[in-house]
């Protein structure tokens, strides 16, 4: 019977096209809203994770104590073996070295003497290896105001504001003057490859981003790094998983007596993130509930309308001697088919748009040109597992419910009346 | 008028179908009002708190002061004289002197900023009177964020080291006499507030200030050599953060509204399909096509009127309750550097509600009109026969 | 007993009066200051995790000009520092850049030590910037010392007060404490291994300790000290940094 009905739906455009379109649009909107909401709610979380906390973060005990001050003298030594170990122990996570540092950025005049200088906060991340995810995490391509992303050692990005203040452009050289891990003077020349605006207060005032190996050379941290950040491969923070990773890591590596033993902290335990996560989950949940409810009502209505549209047909079918129950059952089955087709195509469309919005994002920065806040100027959607099924709630269930309710009419009225009402 | 009556009668007559559409549209209406109310409330609260705790109604800055560049602090101080002095005496402005320092809680070193403020000032809500009421040699008040970061509590002493105007080191134990709880992080993080006179004496900057906070806007007053920064300038970022929030929320309620409109659209398509004979009859009776089109458009947009009514029915109590109770916010939300209280009192302005109403009515009129355009192309005879597919 | 104490006080009083603190300081300056000098030094910095030593060669002329070239470790080799009056430049061979250090940066610690750039730059004669008062006598190790309290007579000075323990025979400081205006101790220096160099006594090992910070302090050991040698003028130019 399904095959027969499917044939009917496919051939009889008048009874299928509009409902399928409506269900598709509805499911697509639901999926889109779900992803958008997750994206927006998680935006500052994602930004925090990407720039600061990772999903989990490994530091030495001593470094963790005063991590705000970027105490690289307390950095993790033997970092490469630690990262290798982490990679083999937790292969489903991406482990990256990071160094944060303070220093002085110094632009030379033609004689190589100081023309201008200023304090900076630096981020050293893996910019250059072919498989690096870090450029995406730092949203570098989208944040570029001028120039290109670093492509070779010695390239650096500087915040656009800094570039304007010091009147420099891509191609200009500068010297980073800082402190090596053991307290010595650190010097290294860099070339500005591009200027960036991250849309964040902290970064845009005076930040530079350089490759991790450049920083390791410059700061005499050859086999050291301040922090190792771990990210789940799907880019989403999963507290349960993070908790178990932290626990197993703790068993293997923790040494309370050693100040320089590594310690792992999950995102939720860093700087007040816990409340934020709980809050945004609750708020997001409420919003999605309202939305799915609204969509369900609309599609329920669509189901009703779809049934009503076909009273004429039911009248004829009943007149031809078809059993009421059979008419009703076919109506429900059709509802299921239309709901399923609509939900599938709608979910696909919704996911497509969401994916686009996740990758490209929506730039709302035009109205906030000189923004100085730790706020992203590009808002992105986030595709979660729920996005794959949430469209079916209104799409399938509501459609069928609507059809079922409208079909009740078949039982209520007798054949003659139906027939007459529709005046065939 | 007739078309209105007709429209409502037809709608109510459609029963469940109408009410489903109306319910959804009313959701959209209430959610939009709620969201905007929340953001406006937040904005208002943040602005008020910042004004009360930090910026007053404007500030007078020393020429070289830049609030975002800590390296300007060293040279940003100047004498208070002439007119400004009389303004201080009249309580119209209150001076604040700022210097960088190091604090040594438990052998660690923290870079901090010390701010001198008149304990008797009445312009900012900082509990400066506790600086006056103490017999402590060098009392300080700090915010809750600073207290937790430096692990300090009331009564604790902490050594601070600073330099006077000549660069000579000085160091003293400072006593925390009070810890204040403010929503404004920018007067809290990394800061000690001490009595202005002490500060001037400690730094040798007699009768000097870095900036002055004003009680009233000082738009046309000569304040040279100080530079007047009005409220608008000082609050520039609030506009930006709200713009950003509103931007992304527009998408959310835009989607919700489009769902509701989708329902109306679907209903309209069906009614025009089902009621061909009625349309034909209207035309046969002498109504012009555009008049009929109007009837159907009005009927569709009447959804929005019902939705407004329904929305008001449950929305007003809910929103009023939220206004009374406030909307709880997470504590770490102020990481962005903007003031946020533990709960936000949403603010529903007349203009905002009105523009939401217009948005809902106009958008539903448009989606009602779109399918009804078909009517203008209808052949009345075919319509009467019900033969249009 | 009482008589004994009175005699003791009288004796002490005579001894104190016999010494004019200004004259003591003058004699100290004679030992410590010179028209120009050069020396090699090794600075040992005790970090939280490890200690490291940095060696350098320095030339200075009067109190306004000095030039230092770092010799080891390899990472610092070739780094040069030039100070002319209130200005400081650092040259790094790896980047071939001369960077001027100014303002707030001067207050940073040099190479993680307990000395700031500013500390290094402050080398005015004690008698020029402080008024001295003899406050007592103490023994440091087996050496007798006068304890002088120095109070700043100029305004632009980092440490308002100092307490200096001066060897009563050799006229060199053996200990120096630097105080904030409030009297809070900020830094302490122990000067040891006093040697006779070119007819003057000179402490060749100084241990600096920042009293507000945890840590073991910084050792500064001088070797190869030569006073009043002819230093070519070009040494104190920016051009010399690049050579």
C-alpha cells in the first residue's frame, strides 16, 4: 500500500506539492533555528575555548596558579613527548601547544633603530603545519583586515589597531623584545604578514599572533610550552567526556608534590565557565522548546489544511464504496509519507544553510566597526546531533497529527453530506 | 468596515485552524517583545550601573590619559585649579588620582592600579564612606572580583609598592576595610581604592588628579586644560554590544516569525482554493477584484489582530512577572567587561511594543496578500464553477 | 654594672663623634667610584627552576656612560647594552637591531635578575644624592662596620633611604639595604670578597635580593677589574653596538 500511496503522492502534484513544501520549510526552519541558537548561545563559549581554555588545558601546577600573568618560566618542559603521549592516549582529541607571552614590539627606522614601540600580548599557535586546526580556531582568514595569513616562519599577524597606531602595513618588519623562559632577553625579527581584527577587546588592543615554533625559538622554549590545549574533534565541548579525560590524565600524571608536574583542567572548571554553560544550555533549551512547539502547531495546521483540501476526494471515494476506515488509514499513511519526505528534505536544506552559517558565519560587524569588546562580530550557527532529528518532530508528528485530526471529519459526516458539501 | 466584520467572522468560523495560526503568531509576538525587553533592560541596567559606579554623567580627563593604555597613567596627572577647583568644592565633580603599583599578597606579585578618591564624594556609589569611617592608617576598598583574585578579605593587610611623582619607591601595608559588590567589573578588577588625600600625599601629587567624574553633563563649560568626555563617548561600547546582541537575536525571532507567517500563508492558500465560489459570487455581485482581494487580505491579516489579543492575554502576566522578578543571569557573563547584574529587569518601552505590533501586523498582511493576488487574475465564471486549480 | 654601661656609652659616643659620616662616605666613594673602569662579571640568577650565569664585559666612564657586552651563554653572546645619561639601548646580534628601552620598560628586571634596568643605571655617587648619618657600629662576620643611614637629598631617586654597613678599615660597604619612603625594606645587597685592586679596596661579589619577592637573589661577581684605563670614545656610541 505504501508503494501505491507514494506513487499517488508523486503523481498527484496538487495534493503533495504544497504540503511537502510547507513541511520542508517548517523542518528547515526548525533545524536552522536549532543550529543558530546553539551557535549563538555557544559563541562566547567557542571563542573562549578556541582562544583561551581549550576543551581541556594542560599546564604545570605552578603555571596554573598564576596563568593570568603568563609565567612562561613555569612552562611545561618536555612538551613534545607530553603531546605525543596525549595524542596516543586520547587519539580522539586534537592536542596543540600554545604559548602566551607579553613583550615589546619594536618597529625600526631605516637605520635599524627604534622608530616606535609598544607593549603587546602575544599568542603563539601552530600556524604553519599543514594539518593545523589552529588558524580556523583563531578565525584568522575571516579576521584579516589586510595582508595574508602567515605562510612561513618569521611571519606574524598584528592587531589592526596596533598597525594603525604605529603606521605599519603588511610587509613591514618588527622586532619582538621579550623575556626568555629562563629570564634572558628575547629578540626575534618578524615580518607583518597581515593585520587582524578579532572583534575582541583583549586581542584588538595590542595582540600579535605568531607561529609556535617561532615563539619557541624566540623565547628559548625549544621543548617547552606554556599550555597544551585539547579539543574534541567535532569542535563541541562535551563535559562528560572532558571529565573522564581529566580523571584518567590525573591518575597517570598528577604529582601533587611536584610544582612542575602537569595538571589538566577542563573548560568548565576554568574561570567561571560552569555557570555560563549551564545557563546557556537552559536558555537554549527553553528557546528550542518554544520553537519546536510553534513549528509543531503550524505543521499540525498544515496537516489539517491538507486533509481539508481533500474532502472532495474523500466524498468520491466513500461514494465509490470505500471503507471509512480505509480512507482514514490511507490519509494517515499519506501524512506519514508527506511528513517524512518534507522532514527529510527540510532537514537537508536546514542543515545545508546551517552548515553555511557555521563555516562562513553571518557578519554583523558593519554596525560595530570600532568594536572593542570580547564579542564576536561574525555570528555562526553550530550543527549539533539534535539538528539531524529535531526537524522531524514538527515535520512528521505534527503533520500526521494534523492529518489525523482533519480526517476525523470523515467519520463525523456521513457520505452523502461530504459529497454534498463539496458539490461535485 | 464590512470587510473587517466579514474577516473576523470567517476566521472565527474556521475554528481550530485559525487558532493554531494565531497561537503561533502570538508566540512570535511575545517572544519578540520579551527579547527586546530583556536587551533593553540589560542595556539600561548596564548603563545605569556604569554611570552610578564609574563614569557619572561624564568625565574630565587629563590630556594624556587613555583608559585603555596603562602606560599613559604614569604621566596623566595634573593640578586642579581655578574653575575646576570651584566645581570640586561645589561637589559637582569629584577627582580621582590613579597610579600603577604592585601588590604582594602572600609573597606573590600582582600588578594593580591604585585609585585615590574623596571618601566624602557623593557622585559615585562606591562605598567610599568606609574609607572615612576607619582609623586605619591606609585603608582601601576593593571589589569582590579583586578580592577573590588576590584572596583578600575584609581586615586583611597587603603590602603595596608604588612610586611617587619622582620615581621614588614607596611601600606600605594597606588594610582592606570593605569589599564592595558591584556589577561593574571595570572599577573592580585589579584595583585598590584609597582616600584621595592619602594618595596625593603618597605620590607627592598634591592637589592633583588623573580624571574627574561629573555629577551633571558639562556640555558647554570651559574645562581646559581638562578634556571633557561625555557619557556618549564613555558608553560607546554599550551600544556596540547591544547592537551585536540585537543582531543575532533578530535572526532568532525572525525565524520564529517566519514560522508563524508560514502558517498564515498556508491557510490563505487553502481558503482561496476552497472559497472560489465565494470569490466568484462576490465578483458576480459587483465587487471589483481588488475589493475581493482586500477582503481576503484583511481576513489574513486579521490573524495578527487576534494574535496580538491572545499574546496580550498570556504575555502581559508573564512579562509583568518577569519584570517583577527579573531574569536571572549567569555570574560569569560580565567577562566581556560589561556590567551585568545577577538578574535583569526587562524593560518594555512603548515604542518597542508598538514597533513589534507593527512588525507583526505588516508582515502578516504581506503574507496574506501574496496568495490572494491570485484573485485578481481569476475569471469569475470559472471561479463560480469552482474550476480553478 | 651601671658605671660600666655609662663608660661604655661615653666611649661609644666618642668613637661615633670621631667619625664624620660625610667623610666616611667620601672615603667609600674613593674606593668605589672612578673616572672610568672596566671589568668582567658573572651574574648568577636563581630562578624558580634552575640557576644560570651570564657573563659580560663592561666599560664605564663617570656615572653617565657605560657599555656592556655579554659574553656567555651562547644565547646572550654578542648582546650589547649602551647607557648614555638617561637613555638605554640594547643591541641584539641575532636580529641586528638596536632597541631603545625607555619609560616603563626600565623598571623591568634585567634577565630575570633581582635588578631592574633602572637599578643598573643608577650609579651616582652616594655623597651626591644622600645625606649620611652615623647610627651605630655592628659586626658583619669578623669585620667591624659603621652603620650609616642615608636619606635622599635629591628628588629623582628610586630609593629614598638606604642603610649602609661600612668596613671601618677598608672603607667599603659590606651590606646595603634599600628602603621605601615609608621605611619598608625593598632590596638588600651583601658585598663580599673585598680585594685590593690598584691600591683600593673593592668588593668583588655582590648578592642582590629583592625583599618583596620570593627567591634566592642574584649574585654578581666581578673579575678583571681595571680602574682609570683609557677607554676609546667610540665605545660609548650607538655605532659601537653593532660592531
